[in-house]
C-alpha cells in the first residue's frame, strides 16, 4: 500500500529535496506540496494524503496553526479531524521551542530537516502506521516544559476513571518516556500485552497517539516532572 504525502514548507529546496528522496521509495508517493499553512490546508483537503510533512516556521500561516486546524476538522479533513492525515513536524534544530505546542496540536512526531533519506522514509512509514516518532530527547524536552509551566493545566481527571488499574499504570509509564519494551520489562508482561493495554487507553480517552497520551497524562496530573 502506497503512503501518500504532502510537503508543506516555504523553502523550495526542502520541498524538492524531500520530494525526490520520498518518490524514490517504492511504497511512498509525494502527491502535492505547499509554501505555507494556508495553502497547505487547501492542498490536504483536495488530495487527502496519509502523511503531511509540516514546517514549523512559515509565512501567512505557520505549521502550528495549520496543524491545529487540520486535526480539529477546520482544515477540511472531516468534521472531527478523524479522517485527518498524520502530521510530521519539520524542524531545523533539535528541537525548536515548539515541541509542547506541536504535540498539543496533534503532531505525531518530529523530523530534522537534515535527516538522511533512510531516516526520512522511516519517519513517514512510522507515523503512517499510526505510531509516534517521539525520541527520548523530545520526551525529556516535553517533561522539562511541563516542569517549567508548573502543575497540571487541566485539573479534570474524570476520564481516567474509565481506565483499569493496569491501563493507568501503562499510561503513567508511557508518560515517563518508557518504550513498550521497557514497560513490558517493568511490569513483567509481554510487549504485545503492553501494546494492547495502551491501545485501550487511547480508545477510552479519545487520544490519537503516544504524544497526545503523554501530554494528557501530565496535564491531568497523573504524573509530574521529577516522578
């Protein structure tokens, strides 16, 4: 199955370079591009790709606002964003100061613009499959940002009551940056069991992926920086 991609970046060299690298893959096709978030939303609504490579800094409409509109349904992807593509944010540094807001907006991961062809293709495949591209360094940055903000930003924990004790435990470990394998070792269960529990967590809480789950866990105070 071919993964359809739209590249949204104001730098022509980035769009061209990434387009060449991705189109060289047998299972990936770049179906369109745009120079800013506003144009990008129109292209996404028209082309309905599986993955969007979204630059953070762009004129007219930046990548954060475009991602918010795309994933809450205002970008023409569907009433509730449910039919929206996965968004992979493009960054120049490791990382821009936009990690927290990008994850809150619903981004599925981050990719440096100097990524190799293999890293680029792997990143597209990972987010297209529904997984998150969230490295330990990004998780640490996210946790540090919560520490700076201080305390839960959303006090309501009502939805947490829908989780079983084990599901709550898995969510807390995910929020601390552990991989599925590390969680399996911690709980002395199979990795597939962890994946099953985490899948139920996402479903019950109405979350898209791992980044959103981490944001949610900190915002409701399930875990706190330094735990």
